C-alpha cells in the first residue's frame, strides 16, 4: 500500500497539480479547509500533511492555517506537517516550525525538492513508528531501565537472565558510560538475593589508604580517627550483592585480601583479630584491560579468574546498530514527560547529527545530551544546537540534488532490506514499490542482493 499524504490547500488547481505530481508514490487525501483536514486526518491517519497557511475563512492571513496545524497535532502528535508558504510568510512559517511543524517550503514549490523533502519526512515517520512498535514489544524486556533491540544487547540480556539464577562472580566489561552498574543491578534484581541489599563502590574514587577500611570495615582504635567499630561494604552487602566498579584500580596488597574473601567467604576487619563469615555475592566491572594489567604485574591473575567466572561484555553505543536512534527517542519521551514539554520531536538535522556522532561517552553521553536538549529547547523540534552537536549538522550535504536523492534512496533501501531480513518482496512492499523497481534501485545504487 502507498503511504498516505494529506494536502490541505483551498486552491483546487494546486491540489490537482500536487496530486498529479505525487500520486505515483502516495495515496493523496485532499482538504480545502480546517474542518475537512482534521476529519480526513482522524479517519485515514496520514503520516504526512502538506499545509498551506492561507485557508478560509481568512485566506489572506495565516491564522486559520496555524489553527489547522495545532488541531492536526492535537489529534495526532505523530503526524509530520510541512508548511507551504509564500515568501512574505517565511517568518510565520518559521514560527509554525517552532510550534511543531516538521518543515516549511516556499511557493512556488519545486517538485524535485518537494519529492526529496517528502521522502525524508516519510522516512522519519517510519522510524518513529518502528520505535513505538519496538518499545511496545520490548516494554517488558528491560533490565533496570536498560533498552536495546540490537542483537548484541539481546545477547547481554540473555546472559543476565542465565547468570542471575546463580551465585557465581561476574565480571562486566565495557567502556565508560555503557551501563555496567545497570547490568549489575539487573543481575541482583533477577536473583534470589533481590530482597537483600545492593551495595556499590567505585574503587577508583576512594583513596588507596581508605579503600581497605571501606571494603572490610575496621575495629575501634585500629588507626587514628577510628573512634568506633565500623562495618565495611562487604558486610553491608551480606545476603545481597556487592558491586565493585573499576576493579582494576584496587592496589595489589588489597587484591590478596579480596581474593581470600572470594575463596573463603570470610573477612577480617582492619585492626580485627577474628574472621567474620559473610554471605555476599560479588559483581565486578572495569573499562580497563585487566589482561594487560596482569602482564604488567598490576593485577593478580588468580584474582582475575576468580572474578571472571562469567564475563559479560557491554558493546559501545557505536556498535549497537540502530540502538542509538531508539535510545534517543526513549530518552526524549522520558525527559519531555518529566519536564512537562509535550509534542517534542527531533528535527531532521538533529537525527542526522545523532547518527553521525561517534558517542565516545556511550549511553550516558546520549542520555545527558537529550536531557539538556529537552531542558534548553524553546520550540517543539529539537535541533543539533540543543544537543550541542551543531558541528556535525554543518557538515556539507551532497553538492547535487541527484547525490542527495541517491543517498536517501540508498539509506531507505538498506534499512528496508535489513528490517525484512533480506526478503525482497516484503522490503518492496514497505517501500511502496514493485519487486522489479526495487531490483533496479539496488542495481543503480550498488546494493548487493542479500
């Protein structure tokens, strides 16, 4: 089925011209006023609408067009509205974009440019629809707030399910910001220890001289300032889980004491004279290369193998296929609700910047950038500037319209083929073209048959 496009214009001749130019790719719905536009949108749920600002009863003013925009978005917040305006209305069109319109085009509209903008618009609408569907599909499959539809994250989730049923030590590996503590919490929450405490300690954030006391506790008078007996984090986590973040930063002499605890489940407080039995599960994490640390004599080999009974490797965000876009949409929805900013969407340039950014800070960086964008944004559409990714958005676009169209077509075809696991018929149907047309596109764009 062809995607549905709503054209709202009081000039029947323009409606006819638009339909003649676009009917080969879209199912055209036509409306000449606000009431019929809202009715058609409610009945047929088009993904995209072209809206002229000059509508009756005041075709010479933009008020009715702006009111129609508001009504369309109120009835269906996912609809993408492209404003079609005269040159003299450019400032008003920009205001409309700030109120939730997807884009604007100035009259007279060039058909080639209109076709390109519509393809981009329908593509964004498709991505957002897929996000809503995937979010519903995976709503019950999150782990302590973790989201991910990529194959690598599904492998991580499956590992969590398996290891949570045991008491085996776990070593979580991954770059900073990938969510190592969330993995540890997920294992705890799905384990038989979930009623017990979850105690986390960042081993790199505590001075070496204090770390032993923090972990193992101390007796009264054990050192200057030890005025009372104090339990350590290991004891506080009894019958629960202890999460040791940045385990590679533990000094060698303390590694020996930690290894003994893992072997015997017994500790001795600093200044203590007797052993204490403690039932605590240990999950450790690091972004460092522990094997390199072993080679350099900075990390004990026996401790590594005691901690790494099970290893879970978290992939960096750049290697998580389409998860970046999916997570960005999820964060946008969450923070928009928290800040009571309804109707917020990513603009096309913001989506482009999100896809091009390398995300060295991984999920944490993405979350923080989207949070900031929601807080700082003034309009309904987030920009690269809101995300502090303006430099990426200013990278040159393809110089020629032909190059831009081919880049968009290649992106859409590859996405459709991936979505439908290489099934040509299904991919062609989702793109609204025939199988022969899709084969021709693949040949033209140099895309190999799966």
